[in-house]
């Protein structure tokens, strides 16, 4: 499936990875009490950041990477009834390997 959106410059499109329903100890947490996950999968990435002198710096993250990002990072968007997050590469805390 081709994505209908391409982030610009140093922005990336992320799909949140939901945590499992049951935590350690078998406790089930209802949806209303859950926090939004801070882990996601990169769906699309921009071409890179452009510096003031016109040089393009490529992004370290690429489509398919699993990442950790800040709790209140980015902007939420809805595309084809799915929720995504658009954030800058600087909001990415780590790439999970």
C-alpha cells in the first residue's frame, strides 16, 4: 500500500505501537486509564533537514524503524481512519533495534 502523505524536511510520520492489554501480574487496564504509547513505527520520513547555507543533512531514522519519542511530541493526524503522529527527528529519543 502506497502512503498518500510524505513528510517534509526533517519530519517523520509515525504509527503508535499499542501496548498489550494485560500487564505483568495479569492486571487488565481499561482503555480510559491507559497512557498513549511512546513507542512507534516510522511509516514515512522526509528528505532531511536543510541548513541555513543550503546543505541537506539526511535523517538518521528511516521507514520501518521502531522508535521511542517524547510523551507530548508531534502533531496527531488522521489518514484513512487511522491515527498517526507527525514529529520532527529531534523529538525521537531512540531507535529500537
